[in-house]
C-alpha cells in the first residue's frame, strides 16, 4: 500500500472492492513504464492505456470485450462449459485446486470469454483470453469455446475477432491441451472455407502454443503496441543461445519489422480500425455510410477529438 | 559404466558384457562353455523382460531419447525404396533437422516427412538436435502440398525435442510456420499417417502431427512440454522430471487409453535400438495396414473424420 493509500480513511479504500476484481485495488495506479501515478478512473476511461506514455496495461478478458463491443446486443457463448481434470494432474498443487483458485480470482470458468455482438453497429463474434486465469493457458474449454465462437460466426455469417493473451498450452492438460492447437486451427480453416474474415489481435503476452496456432492465423494479424509475442519465451531462448537478446526482441515492433504482423494498433483506436478493416474485407460500404453513427460509446467520442 | 546403456539398462549391459567375455574365452581355449553362454543369454532375456515390463514413464522418456535409438534416416532405407530426398522451403533455406522426400512403400508412391536428430556430435550440430526452424516446417508444408497435388499419401515421422527456440527462428516466424502446418494438414486432401518414433516434443512435433491415423512406437513419448521443462515450470525444480513425466501421461500406453492415438507399434524386447530389423518390420506393416484401410475411405469421409477427430479432443463439463 502506498503512503497515500494509508492516509485514506478505510471506508473510502474499501469502495474499490466493489468494482472489477481484476482492476488493482486502490484509487491510484502507477504506470509500470513511466512511473506516472495515474487516477484509476481516468485510466479506465482510457482503456487502461497510460495517458502519459501510451503504455498498454493488461486488460482482463471481460474488460477487453466490454470496451470493444457495443453495449447492446450481446450474447455470451459457451457459458455452460467448465474445465474437467480428466488426468487428475498434480504438480506442487492439484490442478483442481489451481482451477478453483483461478476461478475465484478471475470470476471466469476458464481462460477464454466469447461474445456475439457488435462493434460500432457492425455485427461480429469476438473472444478474448483471460491472462489472469492460469496465464491465459489453452486447455479443452478454451479450445471448445473458440470452436463454438467460430461456428457461431459461420452460422450467422459473421467475422471473427480474437484478442490473445496467453502463455501457451495448459501443461496440466498435457497432450490434450497441445491438441487444442490443431483443433482451433482446423476450426479457422473451416471459417476460411466460408470466406469469413478472422482478425487476430495479439496482445501482451502471446506465446507458445497459442501463438503457434490460432493467433498467427488471422487474415489480418494486429498487435497492440509493445506486446511480447513469440513461440519460445525469452528466458528459454537466452538459455539456449547463451547470449543476451537484442533490445525489443519479440515485441510488436520487432514482429512488424519481420513481417509477422500486419499492423500495430493503439487500443484506443481498435474499434474504428476493426470496423474499417472488416467492412472492406466483407465488401460493405464504408462505416460512415453504414448508418453506424449511433456510436455513442463514451470512449469513441473521446478518441475522435 | 557403459554410456550406450541407460542407468536402468546397466544390469543388462553387465550381463551382456559377461557373455561377450565368455565367447572370447571359448574361441580362445577350445573349451566348450556354450551351455554356460546359452544359460546366460536366457538369463539376460529374462532380466530384460522383467525390467521392461514395469517401466516408469520417466524410463520410457529416456528410452525415447536413447543415444542408440534409431532415427528416421535409419528407418527410411529399410522401410522404403526409391527414396529421393527433396530440399528447401523455396523461401529461405534448407533445414537439415527436417527431412522429406518422395519414396515407395512396397512399390506404392508416398511422400515422407520427419525430423532427424543426429547420431554423432557433428551430425547433431548439423541437424540442430532435431529441432526444426521455420524453414524446416515450411519445407514440410511444401511437401504436404505436393502430396495433395499428386494424390500421394503423406507419412510423417515425429522425433523432436521441439521447435528450435532461437533468435533467428523467432525472426522468421516460428509460430506462424507451425500454425500454418496445423491449418493446412486439417484439410489436406490425401490420407495422412503420423507416427511418433522417438520424442514427440510439443508444438514442434504437432506441426507434422495432424492426420487420419496417429501411431506411436511403443517406447516413444508425446507431450506438451519435455518432462524437464514441465518440472522446472510447475515444480520450479528440474529434478522433478520423473514426476512430471508421470503426471503428463506421455507414454504410448496412456495416450492410447486417452484415445489420442490409434495404434501402438510394438518394439522388440529391450527397445527399438536392440533389434532394428524387427522394429522396421512392425513399423512398415502398421503403415501398410493403415494405408490399405484409408484407401477404402472416400476423400470427403476422410476429411470429415479428420475434422471430427480434432473437434472431440479434450474433456470438459457442460451444464
């Protein structure tokens, strides 16, 4: 607790607890990059992007979709799916206990949240990884929810968008988790056969099995600024090659330079950019002609200034 | 201690050494001790059998990476004829960690792809210990597309610790190269048979592992991460590798029970490296059997089965 927080009477401090659990407690946040002390409400209005240095802080899956999708209409997909510990996996802790702990800490059943909804009036299916849930790792539920999101997109003839934030396949589900890479990739191939676009948004961090499957298979791959994206983790690479890694290695800008991602998009412009890209890919009139001006999303107005 | 034997194989090694010694003595002095040798040989087999009936997952994972274990290039000339190795991804280079080409299986034209580790230090370095870079996966992809174009069945052989974790591999899009193969294999219009012949390490293995039939040699392993890697992440201690191997269900037997693989190809007593000919025979008859079966399936059914197989992987609760 900072000195300032200590000064606050306890009844003010506890107010913070009513809001989303993933938002750090307290009224103030410090930007981990420029160290500026930021008012939390302001940070939230700014999509968790530091107003001083534009550093993109991590977002929970729900915060992400909350700020990405229009408030109405929304339909959550695959809510009744829950993980099962078929292997009775146990490391220093039981997988079952890890799941319970993660579920309690994040309020999610597993590490992927999917919605059918709209962005600036454009209907689509969007999903996002919850990094706080066991490192956003992909197990059977993540794979299945992703497939259902893809199938919903196919059934309703909608584009698919996925925000990834994951350490890779979930070790506690062993080979079953690895196979989710093939499962999700096959589902995307089916989406492609229906000529529906998939836009993959790689956010900090997107590594391992998730990076080496669905995340890289976008018709368009978008990265958020300065996100860590790669197959092997930097520490593993450092140990293998025994040299220090170059500055900015595996960051969005590095991937853009090496031709792995198409564009780096600031989170605050994500909605507009997405609609602009998707309307072209689906050969629709430009957003300004689509009657999409019931765009009363609070942040949209700010970004247009 | 013989370095070509694993620690749990040492009793066998000692006995074998003794037999060799006796043979040497018997030729030397013309004394008939063949009875004694025969007796010891039976004893050695019994010992091997008793050791090998109760292998732990950790022991199997050591066997899968045995220094004497046959690699893909040991099998190819024994299983196939007319093998023509093809090189390069047409974009960047040729990756010696990934071998591929055209061949005939009992006269029948096929495309072969697989990772190759190295035997001696020089070859190990050249083959990068069987860890492919993106150009390796893209070479594989090129051959997959060739298989589809010319209606040739695709046979893949998995034996890798994983995709190479290096700076250059990341620069050239290791993730994309693996992802693209998964994507393409899911709808490749030709029968695909994948066989794990040694170490099936993570995404680097799966990148040539999506198919209609998944087989494993008896003492090979297939897992999401190496036991050492799993132990150092989850136990924060690489010494717990044997526990990790157990927990990850990485042996052919467990994976068959989980219905993740179709066939366990039996290995001779003591493992593939003890009798290459028998292993080869088992391997090629399994391949032929699957191929003959898959021939009878129409392409649409084949693709549908492959898709459904992928979709049903994983256990979850649905309320």
